[in-house]
C-alpha cells in the first residue's frame, strides 16, 4: 500500500513539475507582477478583492498563452536543445491534454477578469490571441514577429491600470509604450544568445536574421528610445501618471547602464555580452516598475 501511495505521489509531483514547465510558471508570475505594478500606479486605496482577481486571472491568461504556444510549437521544440525536454516534445504530456489545460486556464482567466471589468477581459484576451495566433506562427516567417509579439508583451503593465480604473487613456497608453519599446532590446538579446538553437527550428528573431552589426545597432537604437519613452511621465503631460525628478534620475541611470551593455554588444558581438544585456534589461524593467510605484506613494 505504501509503495502504491509513493508511486502515486511521485506521479503527481511529476505532473505538477510538467505543468509548471508547460505554463512557464516563473514567466507567468513576472507578468502578473507587472500587472500589479500597473494597478498600484492607478489607485490611492487598494481594493484587495480586485487585486486578487487580477493576479489569479492574469496568471491564468498568461498560463493559457504559454500552453497554447508550446502546443503549437511542439515540433520545433523537439529540434532545439533548450526545449526538447519540455513536456510536449518529450511526450510526458499528450497534445490533447495540453490543449485542454490551456483552454481551462483561458476559461478561468476570462471568468475571473470579467469580475473586474470588461475592458480588462478584452485586453487580456487580445493578448492571448495575438501571442498564440499571430506571434507564434510568424516566428518562422519573419523577424517582424518580435514587433507583433511586443504587443501582448506590453499589455500586462497597462492592464493593471485598466483593471483599477476601467478606463484606457494616456496613462495606460504610456505604460504600454514603455514596456513595448523595452521588449526589442530584451528579446533581441535573447535571440542573439539562442540564435543557433533558433535556426534549428527555423525561427527568425534577430532584425537582420544574423548576429551582425545591423542587429546589434538596432538593439542600441531601441535601447536609446526606451530610455526616452520611460522618462515621458516626468514631463507632466501624462495625466495622473507622473514621475518626480529624483525618480526620473534613477530610471535614467538604469537606462544608461542598459545602454552601456547594448553598446558593448554592438562592439564585441558575442554571446557573453548579450547575456549581460539580458540581465541588465530584466533588472531595468523590474526596478523601473518598482520606482514608479514607490514614487507614486511617496508623492501622495
């Protein structure tokens, strides 16, 4: 009896592990944190029931996107060293099971976010559609897939604001723009490091299609504009979304650090430089959102 229970426990643990991989749990949590930051920027008093609904519903929608993405790309994932041991290409989870899991998460996400407001459901569902139905198939056809994929990737930051206010205006638009521009240097740096693996699957993600001067220049170019867009709230032309001068200086400093690593990649054009840029980009967007939130509540 104990042996049977032990086997059942191991099978359950294996399934949970596969489920976490299928939904890209850590990535999903980071997306939820982005939405929470946007929510805090829009409110003076937190509605904890809405915040919980946003967190659980947002996680469910991202989990469904990631599951559908892996379901569509299972054949390509078999070709890449980084992904060949994922649950679908390895056969640990069946195709129909993955499709069912993705559908369940999508249904749960829609139900939860609908309790907040219709706009939150609309933008979240739109992000799932664009990510799974447009970005995913385009990855094999054109480097412009990164541009398309930047749209669903930029929605979470603004989604929190929409969830809190039931409005889409200049404030969530600026939040969207900041995260939209940030994604280009971030994902092109990932594309640089993973270029050889991506080529096995036929994915085209770098701007020029190669690890060359043209691609690295684009990374520097978009990093520069990312810094400028991130500082727009300091101009006081963004409604109730604003940055104090000290906060703007901090974000500008973080941007200069990321720009340094972008220029370093353009100069060195190697994977080590690209990895440093990936790290700096993650630090940048994380601290940027934290600075925005802290600055908002200090200024109240």
